[in-house]
């Protein structure tokens, strides 16, 4: 009886210790809790990316059609930025699908970041060329009420999306997702610049406000592309120095 009592006490003590290991103390996550936490962030990130793709696809079509009809380089550039945003969201979805293994996660981060940075730089070159061309040739764009409404709506939606995306990027500690979040923030800045340019053209008939708005977009876009590429170079230096 005494032996049986000792065994039951040991069994109970062992069970209590296991339960303590599985519980999550404040500020400390166990391995199962960490896995569940990442799974929740991945699911939330995918929902946000799908929403971004739907919104920017519609934005791309509306902005391009309205931009070509009005001859507005700022509106056309905004439309192409929306297309890049769709590409970046697809890259972010691809990155989220490779979150299980740490090595695959880092490689996915690098490839997604390279694609996002390249898209930024190409768009900056396009808008710079077309804006200077319109200013030099003094090509006045027509008024675009559709563009103004689109820019105003984007100015509301994009900061909200960026706020939610940043939580996911921080939760997953992903540089590529953070870069994609910054691109969403830039879309909000571009919306404000676009709204100003189109509004001044409609209100005061300042035709040059539109190409100037396009030029105002270039530094924001080029900086993010440069930052993405520079981060990749830093990662490569760290990788080769560690070998």
C-alpha cells in the first residue's frame, strides 16, 4: 500500500509538471502557443492580402480608364501603382505560404522583397518620364471627377489596410511583409498627392498641377524601391561574411 501511495504521488506530481509546462505565463508563449499564434497571423494576413488584391484590381482598372480619358499622368501612374500593389500582394501571399520552415521563410522574404523593390523602381522611372514630358510639351489634362472620388476613397481605405497589415508583419517578423505594408502606406500618400493635383486642376484650372503631382510621387516610390534593394544587399553581405 505504501509503494502504491508513493507511485500515485509521483504520477500526480508528473502530471502537474506537464500542465505547468503547457500553460502560458504572462509575456511567455510555449511552443504550441507560438505555432498557433503564427497560424492565426498567417490566416489574417491572407485575408488582408485578398482584400488588397480585390481593391487594387478595381482601382487599377478605374484609374487607368479615367487617366487615359483625361490624359492625366498622375492618375495613370496611380493606376500602375495599384497594379504593382496587386503584384506585391501576390508575392506576400506566396511568402505567407512558406512560413512553416525558417529557411524557406528567409528565402521567400528575399525573393518577395526583390520583386517589390524592382516594381517600385520601374514605376518611379515611368512616372518621372511621363511627368516631364507633359510639363515640357504643356499637355493639359481634362478634369476627372471619377479620379477625385477614387483618390478620396483610397485615402480612407489604404491607411486602414496598412495598419492591419503591419500587425501581421510584426507578428511574423517578416521584412518582406513589412515592405509590402510600407507600399500600402505609400499608396495612401499617392492618393493625397493625386487628390491635390486633380482637385487643383478642377478648381483653379491649373493644368500643370497634374504632372507636378506625378513628379511629387516619384521620390516616395523610388525611395521605397531603393530601400528594398539596399536591404537585400545588406542581407547578402551578412550571409557571405558568415560563411
